[in-house]
């Protein structure tokens, strides 16, 4: 088909802006980025075909969609790619683009709106026969009403922000006594981050695996999945490591979760790229939890195992193109793991560590990919999320990809700021991780132990009295020396 998009404005920053620029170059599309003054030294600013600085608050400039749309029109762009975060899940932004004659590279506004409302999306899934967790079907603002519903469902329950995501505004409540303070803190957090304190309550599923399915659909009713990702390794509901495929998912469960995801996308008439997210409990029951209507941070592991360039296909679908392949033409190969590299200190409660990168030595070799926009001499601004890179490794089997991960992480050295690379090194050496045995409780149960090990000097043996005394003080071992 004839190309409709010749110039794209990228309404984002960092590694995802650079990733979109690279996709544009391969599609021979002119790229324009907007950037804040704090981002003027960003690699993506230097590599785009055109860069336009937006004056104002370093965060607010990326959220002012009227201004961004005006820049797109001034630069004679045909489309806008929102990346992830910022305006990527704003139905108002998608509508405003359409109103001004710009193609929004993403799904229809009505679907962004539907899945932005966690309660409405669960109700929609329930109506088409997709399994969901027992819980409220309408937003709750009243503490009294919330307490009554929680007692009716039965503890433990999960409190969740009705209009949020990413782990914000979420609390696990194990008994009635602790419900009120946790409800208040979740509500306040939701109001701060999402501008709406409405909550919903659902039955808490203990120790599940967090499995998501990458889907892709065109406007002609064609739907494919690109396999699943296991995002169970999380810290306080925030993803830390993502894996494709899940190393411990039964074949029949995998087949069923694909069927559910494709069915939902087809029945709703969804178009573009999206991610259906599920919990799989200890009895292998599947529950829909949400859908992300944008490209995911973790999309590289799917690209590697499926061979599909998700960003390029996303642009082509926005042009009205048909999917280039059938489901049976997608062949999955090997395992891929993504490590989110954050500028934060695991030994100081993961406090952000912003500053200038004094040394930057990157891993490489077969099966290693690095998505990042930082470099030696770059100063990380304090205004944004602490993620500064994504290290992705691939191998034919699970044992091989774990070994690859160890080697790549050992090669990665970032000087001048503190990162969570040391934490990732501990995770890949964990016995259960190496066996592919983990769920959403994996990291929170180990993070103090991992952080403690990282405080030991390189020449200090882990069997010394000093080491053991520190473990005993933390309550991480018994007198018999067994980890608890």
C-alpha cells in the first residue's frame, strides 16, 4: 500500500525515543523529537532528523499535548508516536490528534479510554467470557462501603486505583484491622499520581505468576499474538525483570492464555499493538487483570523470540496496513531476558541516584542487546523515572540464557552513579531463578538478603563471622545457618 506517514513526531524521551527513531530510519520516515531543556544533551535529541525544544517544566512539557500537536503541525508531521508513559495512554491526546488531522500511532481513543478504567475493562472482559478476579464492578470512594465489600469478598483483598497502574495506588490487606489506614494511603497515592482517588477491591491471589501476552491487530479483523512474557519478578508491584517465554508455564495453560487474549482483542475490535495482562495462580487458573494500550517497556524480549519488529509494525498498522503475517507464520525461538537498569541504590531503599556518568563500559557479543540513551559524560536529570537502560540477553535454552545473563551483567559497568546492576547479579545467581521457579513474591522475599550481600567487600568471604553476624542481626538466618 502507498505510504501515508512520511514524518513522525516522537512525543517522548530517553531510550524509547531513540528506539522509535531507529524504526523510522529503517522505514525511511523522517523523525522529529520534542525535548525539554533538561534533555538537551540526550542521545535521542542528537540522532533524530529534527529536534524541537519545548520550554517549561521538564515533565509538564511532555504532557502538554496541545503544544506538542502544534509543533507537529508546524513541522508538517503526518503522525505522532507517544512511546510509553507520559501521553501514551491518554484518550484525550488520541482524539486531539485525530481532530487536528494527525495519525495517532496507537489504538482508537475508545479503547484507550476503556482500558484506562480498570473497572470498566474488567466488566467488558467479563461480558465476553474472559475470566476475571472476584471484586467490585463500580468505583468506590467511601471507606465504609469499601470495608463492607472487603468483608463480603473475604480477606486477604487487594485495593487498587481504578484509574491507575504501574503498581501505584495498590495495597494488599490481610485483615479488617489494617484496612482503613491502607485504604487511605492507597487513595492518597492514587490522587497524587492519577488525579482520581476512586478505588476498586478484588480478591487477593497469593503467589501468582504475572503473565502477559503481546497482541497485534489490524483494522481488517486480523489478530495475532507474539507469545507471552513472564513479569513475575517485581519489587513492590514494579517490574524489574521480564522473560519470554515463561520458563515454568504448562503448555495447556500457555495455549489457553493465547486463546483468551486473541478472543478478547477480536471481540472488542481492537487495533494496533497491545498487551493483555493476566495472573496465573498456584492451581493454574487464569485471571485477566488489565490491558496496556501502548508499546511496553519489555517489548524487546518479544521482538527477539518472535523475530517481529513491534515498533515498525505499530507504525504500519497506524497507516492502515494489513498484518504482514499469519499466526502460523510466526516462529518462536529460544529464551530472552530483559533487565531494567535503574539509577538507584539497592542498599539505601532504592533511592534514585542521579548525576554524571563518569565511565560507561557496555556488554556485547552474540545474544546481547542494549536499549539505552546514556553515554559516558551524560548527566542523568533528576526529573524523570530512574530507568536508564534495558539489558536484553538471548539464548536457545533457559540454562544458556541464564549463563548469558551472568556474563553480560558482569561486563556492564556504569561509573559515577549507583545502579541496580548488583541486584540483578544476585538474582541470576539465585538457585530458584536458575530453575525458572519464581512468582510475584520472589523478589520482595529476597531483596533485603540480596542488598545485604552487596554490602560485603569484594575480599570478604561470605562464610566469615562478620558476614554471619550481619545475617543474624537482620533475621535472615537461624543459628543453624539456614536462610529463613
